[in-house]
């Protein structure tokens, strides 16, 4: 700060002198003859003085410093005379408009010197000069390091140094006072000085030679020193030795011996010295490197990242190119560095202006070389400079350094989900690069010092929806199914949100692109998470139900203030339909005067069908909110039944199988009643007849009067039934009712047995004396099937029973001995059958029957007769047939 004030004060003094010239005589200012320039009075010791010749005004812009005269300061005129007609040129060169008196200037200088604080050294000892002499012997370099140090502390000053993996073999000093070397860590040491003074320390180091594709190379880590010299001797002649970092070659201390190569260099402050040598095969003179670069920058914005690909085409105009330096912006992650030439390696240095990539080629290039660099960084929300080098040398893109000229092209692409806004553009020329669709933005530049700042904003998706909201009124709940057909434009989406009705119970969500769904009952919202960003058409089906109000279950008529519906969130335009379905037992009526934002439409052509339901009404809408109040009316239950009985008469007994088919219409019931003969009630088995019937939860007989010939069975199903419910009932009746044994029964060939059978009948539903449902119709069919060994006579009795041909049966197989049907079952005159069963005696079975026989007899002069017979027979014998012939007959 003190130095800055001193320079400003000098410029202010000069401006004050120029102001004095403005008040000088015009005649003097116009004199063209040379005028002697008086010198400025020597100011106080801390202020430097300047002398400016009058004849050369350009010298005022950069006045040379002058030594202060040895004699005592004497007062002189504090003026600088310059030609009056060139006063404006001088002021413009100084670029200063402030006029300050000399007294004020001295006061500012005094304040600046008072604010200076003495510099405090970090270490009580300093290292001023370091000299390294390395001699390569085989795989090891023997290094002699001579360090010149100064200890600033009276007792035991310390100086930290580091040689990394180099081994320290010996420490000596030229003075009588010996120093101590202490190890402080891996490759780090500390030199201890017994007292203040100058020291010359000699260290013997050993360093292993590493082999690389570029040649043998020792890398020595050294403490940074203001003056560093390095000398290397290699036991090979005609070797090209490269030393890094940058250096100036100096004459070696001793001339190179025979069959050895020696180099000595002077370095600045550095932390490491690297040497590499290869055979020198070229005799061409070294020339200053002259290169140009054509840079192709491809910038792609996608997935929240800025991907930058730079293709730098180097063209060597003069000299050889063996090292490259390329600048990369801070914050960019360097993914890859490739080159058309073979690389020895590359490193990255972090600087204030950006990252510097140092690329070392395996062999020098004298024509052309291409380098490709890939980087990425996160896309910020604020505007960002995508390329160029700023006026303050800050790097905003990938550009080459240390080249004669760089020009190139920039191509900027981004996804459809983003929009780009160029906020600042300078030093660029817009172009299409002659390629259609190659880039959304393309520019040319002829110098890397340009500005290109852009801002990226996400494109908001546009959602249009076709929505069918299906409401199904069932017996005990109101089901809701929404079919949503989204059309997503501009940008894709990862999730979609829906608003559900209150108390909605979700059953499932179907969507081919869905990953998962999140149902938040507290907020009545559903979020459908997709597998990936989706754009275009998308179908979602949401299924669920809501518990109906109490009056919906109990009253014959109830109402809803609005049909339940699922509402999408974030939709630009919606075209929807509300479609109401009911079961047969429910009727629906809408209050058209109170319908809001919906218009009724015909129900013809509705593509959705649900089992046991019918379309009652439909509306269309385009704006929300949609309100459709409805009135619900329940129809009374209608119950009918059909009975199909099969009676199989066998020698061992009679088996009765009855199918009772109930038809429940309108409202469902969960209890059924069947009357069965009392004498067989304990043997009866009742089960459902098919898979479409609701399973039985409980069945039990009801107590009956002693005089009644029926027992009523109550059957409870697992849920209310609408439609058909089929039950199967079976029981057996034995024909051997007497005490005689089986042998005696077989002896009675003409024995007869009689049996009277009551046909089971279905009954209506009842719950208490007042709550009951009678059967509207009860019909049936009966078929009797007999065993061939039995003779059965059947007589049907009861109201309306009539015999029919077995081919007239509709619900039973058309086969059997006899069939009946009846249109109704009366409680006063129930349907029953009177059976007379007779058993036939067992007769011997003829095994062979000859139905036809043709015989031919031939008589001749001899006493013999030839006979040929043809017989048509039917035999139960499988392999043998016995034929009886006359006694003297001989088979031919």
C-alpha cells in the first residue's frame, strides 16, 4: 500500500507542475529554442525524485529514477516547463485529472510510510542459494547439494527442507560450527544452526533413476530457493538432455569428459527438478516455436451437466512441438485427454485463472497434431460463461496457451427440455457451419479473448388429458375407475399427480411406464412415478372404491351431493366424461338443474363394460369444478327358483340328487332356505354346484314340528348374492327294509317294494315375521334312471306334475326310464313320487346264438356224402367256439 501511495504522489506532483505551466508566460511557452530543464529539489529521504527533459514530452509518461545529489538540498523552483501548445497531449498521456499541492503530497507520503509494518520472517533461517551436481552411475544418480544459508537467530535456528525419496548420505559444513540434520517426517528434514551467521552446507544424496517411454529420468524434490543451479553428467555421449521446469543453460563447472554428456542450468524457485535424456539424432538448428491452433468446441447441455468436447488442431509453422499447455475453466472435471501423437503423459495445475493441462509428447512434432479434451461440469441456475478468455485472463472455455494464434468454432446443443438465452456475446460471428441440424447455435471466433454468456431454463411440460371417470354403484360400495390418456409435449415428466376423493380406498394403478406409485391418504393425493422421463402419450388406469354413506345401505332412496371423481393436477386442457353404472337393483336419477360444468350425452357407444352392471347416465365436461348431484333408488329383491332332481334306482337302493337353482334379482341376499324330507334330513349333503356360485359360510337345519314332514335348512353364504346361486343336494334310500337276509331276498323273484319320495323344494327368504321375500316362481324337472335288473313303476303326485318324454328335458340329461315336470310347488300338495320296484330272477345266459344256417349236400356213386354248411352266429366266446359234428363225419 505504501508503494502505491508513493507512485500516486509522484504522479500528483507532476500534475501540479503541469498546472503551473498553464500560468506561465505565453511567449515562453511558444519559444521553440531548447530550454535548460531545472532539476527538482531533493525531497525527504523516503521520497524518490524524477527529472523530465522539456524537449521530449513522451518521457513524462515514464520518468526514469535519478540518484539524489550528495550535497545538501537547496531550494529551487518546483516547476517543469514544457511547450504550451503540447500541454493537452501530456495530460492525456498521464491519464490523470487530479491537481494536488506539494505540501499535501508530502503529507500523503508521510502517512503511507507510517502505515508500513515490518515484515516478519516465517523461519529464523533462510536458504539463499542451492547448487546441485548430479552424476549418473548405472541406475543411481549421486547428487552433491551445496546449500548457502543464513541463520537469523542467535541460538539454534531451524530451517525445514525436503528431498522426498532421495536418500541423504552425508552432511558437512565449511565453517567450524557444525550444523545438525534432524528428520521430521517421510522425506522431510530440519537443519539446526548453533548460532547466527552464514553457513555453507554440503549434502550427499542418492536418487534412483526411473525408466519411462521418453527415456531415463530422475525426478528430484528440492526446497524452493531464489537461486538454483543444477548440473547433470551422463555416462553417454551425444545425449539430448531436457530439464524441467523452464531454465537457462549456463556453462558447466567442468568440461564434459570423454563419452559423457554434461549440462548445467540455472533455475528459479521450484519444488522439483526433472531431467530426461535421449540420443540426439538431429543436427538441425533450434528455432523458436511458431504454431497456430484451430479449435472445434462442442458444448452439449444435457442431464443437468455441461459436456464440453474440444478438438484442437495444432499446425507447426516453425520448430518442433513437444509440450502443450491448454487452459480449462475452474470447476470442470477433466474426463479424458487424447492425441493423434503419442503421449508421454499429462498433468493438471491449478491456477487462479483456471486449470492448466501440461501435455508432454513422446516425440516432438514438426507438422501437425490433434488433441481432444473432454470435460463436464454441473449446470448452474445462474448465467454462465461457456467459452473464451476474459480481460482478467480468467479462462471460461478450453483454449490453447503459448501459441501464435487460435481461431475456431463453437457449437452449442441442448436437450428439448431446456431453452437457451444468450445474455452476452462479443467477439463471435453467428454461423450455421453449413450443416443442417448440426447445432442449435453455432459461432466462429478469430481470437480466444471473446465473451459468450448464456442462461439455461428448463422447458415446462404441457399436459393435455382425455379423461373417462367411471362410477359403479354396487350393493355395498361405490367403485371408481379412471382411465386417463395423457399427451405430454415440449418436455418430458418423471411423475404425475392426481387428487383422489375423500376416504378413497385404492385398489390398483396400471401404467406400462410406471415405476411405482405413492398414495398419501392424509392429503388424498396419488403420485405416479415413471421409469424415465416420458414424453408423448401415456395411459394410466386408477381403480378403487369409496364406502357409501349409511343411508345408501339402509334406505330405499338416498342422494349424493356430487359423483365421486379423480382430478388431475397440472393440466393445461382436459376433455372428460363422467359415466355412471349401477347394478340391476339400483336406479339412478340426476338433478339436472343442479349440474355444473357438465352436459349430458347419449350412453350409446360407451366402450366400457362391467359385470352385472348397466350404463345409467353419462356427461361430458371441459372445465372444473364438475358437480353432478344424483338420487339413488333401490329396487326390492326378486327371488325365483328351479329344481332339477335325478332319482337313480339301483338294486342296493335309491340315490336322490337334486340341483336347486336360485335366481336373485335387483338386491342381493346372503341367506337361502330349502325344505327337505324329514326322514332323510340327517343324511342330506348340501354344497354349491359350480364355481360361479358364492361359497357357503354356514348351513344348519331348523327345528320343525313333529307333525310336519319337512325340515327346513338355512344356508348362509359368504357375501350377498345377486344373479344365479346353485346348490347340490344328495341323499340315499335303502331298499332292504325287512329283517330277512340277502339269500332269502334273492329267492323271492317276484318280490316288490314300494317307496314314497318327497321332492326337496326351495323356499323364500325371511328374517322375522315382517321381513320376508317370497318366491315368485318355483318350477322343476324330475328324471328316473333304473337298473336293468329292476322293474320300476313310477307315479307322480302333487299340484301340476305331469309325465313327459325324456327328450323334453331342458336342464337334465335326456336319458332315463321316465321323466316329469311341474310348474309350481304347493305347500298344501307337495310334489312326490310313488315307486314300485320289482326284481327279476337271474337266468342262464346263452353264450352262442345261430341266427342263420345254409347247408349243401353232395351225393355221388360212392357211399360217402359231402356236406358244406355256412352259419351266421353271435357268440360271447372270445377264442373258442364248440361245434358238434356227426359221429362218422370227418372235417375237410
